[in-house]
């Protein structure tokens, strides 16, 4: 059986941040699938926003603009 890869704290924080962004996108009218697909397609852009210190709500607003 393969050994599970441990994620560092920063990566876990980014994942949780993206989950919150997804929730805001859904609240803004996207389906969950649309929100997930958009985050996956624009992962570098969202990662940049995470490191720039935007909140998940701010990032979702940028994405919905």
C-alpha cells in the first residue's frame, strides 16, 4: 500500500481557503461544480490571491466580477 503524502500547513491553509472561496462562489450564484471547475482552471490566479492576503470573500468577488 502506498504511503500517504503529508501536506504542509501552508498547503492545507490554501486548500481550506479555496473551499471557502467555493462557498462564496456558490452563494453568488454558481453551482458547486461550476465553482470547483473555475477554481481548478484558475488555480494559479487563486493561489496568487491567497498569497496576496485576500479573504475568500474578496477572491470570490474578483472571480464573479
